[in-house]
C-alpha cells in the first residue's frame, strides 16, 4: 500500500460518496478517505515442500490470510462494487470465492516464461531442464488469477505480450501513470548528499543510477564496471547510486554478503566521487533527477521501473539497456541512448557522448519528457483507469473504456513484438 493504487485510492477516497477499503500488510500507510485493514501472514512455506511449489504455497498462505480478512469484512456487511488487486503474491487467489458477484480487476504485472524473457537472458547462466519445469510451475498463482479475473491491466505492451494469448482478450495496456507536473524539470534544483558533504546543480557532471535493490536484474554489475571507466575518464564526474542492498528479483547474493560488497572487491573506484546514498524520500529523488547530467537504467527483459519514466519526465538524459520493455519506450538517439546490457564500455561511451555534447543532451532532455507526457501522463491514464473501474462496477463484461484505452496506447504499434513473443 499504496503501490500501483496511489492515485486511484486518493481519487475515490476524496469523494465521500465512495467507501474505499484497502487490504494490505502495510501497517503505517494512510490515505485520506481510505479505510486501511491489515492482515498478517502467520507462517512460511513448509521446509519439506517441493521447491517448485514453494512460491505457490507462499501465495496460498498469503491468499488464505486475505480470504479470512475479506470474509470478516463481508460478515460485517461490506460487499464491494469492484475489487482491484495486484495478484502477484497470492492476495487475490480466493477473493472471488468471498465475493463471487463482484467484478475483479487485476493488475497483471508479469507472467513468467522459460524462454524469451528474464530466464536465460544472462549468457553466463545456463538454463537447465529443471529451470524450465520450475518456471512452468511458478506460474501457478498467475494463471489461477488470470482465470478468475473479469478484466486486467498491464503497464506496457511488452508485459502484455508475455501473458498467454488465451487471456490477452481481457487485458488492457494501461500504465498507472506518471505525474508529469510533479516529475518536471527544474533548472534551480539543488541536490545535497544526505551526508552533507557536497551539493550538485544542473550543469555539474552528475551521473545517476537508481534501483530498489542493487542486483543483477537491474544491471548492477554493468553499472559498477561502467562507473570504474567513467570515474577514470571524467575527473570532475560524481556518480550517485540510490538503492538498497537487498534483492527484489532473481537470486540473492551469497550468504553473508551483498552484490555491492562483492563488486566493490572487483572494481577500483574513487570513493570520494561515487556516493551510495541508500534510499531517498521521493521529493529528493526527483531533485536528483533534475540535476542529473546522465541517468543509467538497466533491466533484464522484465518489469519496467517507474524510475525510468520519472527520470525522463524530469528531462533527464537517459542511457538505458537495449532490452524489452525499454526499447518499447526509447528511440535510440532521439529520446534516450541505448547500450548493450552486458557492455560497460558501451554504457560509458554513451554517457561520455552526453557529457561532451550539450546539443545532444538538450535534445534527449526535451524528447524524453515529451515521450512521457504523450504516452504515460497521469492526467490521461487516471481518467481511463477510473472509467474502466466504473464500467466493470456497472457489470459490463466488455467494458467500453477498453476501446478508449486501446486508442490511447495502440497495440498495433507493437504488433511485431507481440507476435514474436507468441
């Protein structure tokens, strides 16, 4: 909480005619006009569970706790007109059993594939038959939720394409939206390091990298190697890295260490000019984007990060990995620069191009923001999302809003990619 529902919950909560309930494990988040009900997971999967089934058991355990919470809510007299759910962790598994007549709108973020997406992307990691089998079972929670939902949304055409064709007819491509008025350029911005050791303004050679956690899925190893090259080549450059040392996706670092600690042993960095600032409050994060001379964003073929679009909306020159879904948004040399995910040398070269060519940087800044305003503007996305919710709440099996959404972000522009995903 609030996750992808920040803007929607605020919108509906602001109208006293609505009764909005947010069921979550988060115990401190508050949204005006929204009643938060918390639940807790009481146990972990059994240590004897087949390892293929551990994610499914974890989802069942979480879904069961939410089922109990929702059932108590129903017993108290509350029956929703619409349920919006992020089903990725099992929360929505049993919600249609509690409220069988209430439409369910799922946020379909990803469907795992054994080939063509994140699995096997890194050529240094072999994909075994065991991996293929594990991926098939890993979708247990996803496919049950796809079958149960009345409609679904997914943020990008790439994320749409990874879902099975049989369910695509009830999926709309609709990003949850970027507040382009808040995420905007500011020539007067000043970013101060949390330590107070230095401050930076637009025009300084500030190179930024942001990830929820420093890990392979977000190209942390490539970043660290590129940072080594850049700090040697650009004596006035400072690199600011935002994120934590946990793991959001993929494999954890060896026990007792972190990916950052391991990479610090492999590269030689001027530690007076690379700053690991941990996580930042959102306002400070935007200030950092506003002063950044070049922002690095890498991802496996996986879920697209909010941070990439927020950086673009702030007019930050972007150097990003040549991977889906990045290439769905970035047109190389127009609204950003692309580089091989596994080539720190190419990444560094692209950064240096931006630093040495003010005209290129200016073009990238302008076009990056224009791209987000055109395709991912909250002012456009939120009304479409609201209309979809209202259509479903009225019982429409084929919501009229779906055709409006399709016009806003036409899949025909990405048909070749969708066909290739099969």
